[in-house]
C-alpha cells in the first residue's frame, strides 16, 4: 500500500470499525505469510494454506481500497 493510503487508514480506523477489523486481519495475515516464507520447505497442505491466506489478504485489501475510495469520493480528495 502507498504511504498516503496507510496514513488515511490510520486516520479512519477510529471512525470505521470495518476498516479497523480489515486492517487488523491484514497485518495478521501478513505475519503468517512471512512466517511461511521464511521456511525452506512447505508441505502440500501448507502450500494450499498459504494460497488460502493470500486470497484472504487480497480480498481484505480490495475491500479496504473500496472503503478508501468511498471516503475520497465523499470528501473530495
């Protein structure tokens, strides 16, 4: 995410519970994925779990982007 998006997320989190939840999930998924990336070998089950986590993270990011776009449209940014 771009710096301006991160700043806007930080600003909106206290006002938007959905965004706060999505951001928390995004950070947690990122940590889990990094942990998996640090491993030399992943079993086929772990590879499938990694792909599932990536899809969840992407879906959450898409929703956060939509929330930010809605806010920008409303506020004229």
